[in-house]
């Protein structure tokens, strides 16, 4: 297969106000959790709701927009790429992280009430 792309599109609600981390070189990253919901009827005909949580990071100029406008509860569409990384915690245990690095952001609701 040619031209495979690592692209993800999610529509959901922010589970927290964005967290801003600023680095000495002036770069900043904004991170937040995003909840996506799905519902279906199971074989007994009962409605089943399922929520998935995704960790989102936003870099560069888009991080300034996220910092200024995004708030907990807002509905947004995120388009970006999956990033897998790992690190060792203070106990030496390897922690594996999968997150979406946002490259585009569309606010679908005004500030949450």
C-alpha cells in the first residue's frame, strides 16, 4: 500500500480545561482529555452508552488558540495524528502513552456553561 497516512478525526467534549506547559525556548504545548461517545442497542434491545477518553496535545500556533478559547465541556472536532511514546516513572517502571497530536481544531460549541 502506498501513501499510508497517520490521520485521526475525533468529535467530542473536553473533559478538563486545557493544561499549558511552556518551555524555556518559548515553545508551548497544550494538553487535555477528550471524551467521545457512542451508543447502540444490544441484543436484548437495551440502549448501551460507551465513552472513550483520548489524550490530546496541541503544539505551535494552534496551542495559543487552544489555550485562549477551549474550556471543559466544549464540543470540538480534532484532526491530527496518533503518537506513541514511553518513559520511565520515578520507580523505573516503563509507562506507555498513546495520544493524538492535534493539527487542526474546530470549535463546535461556545464556552461551556
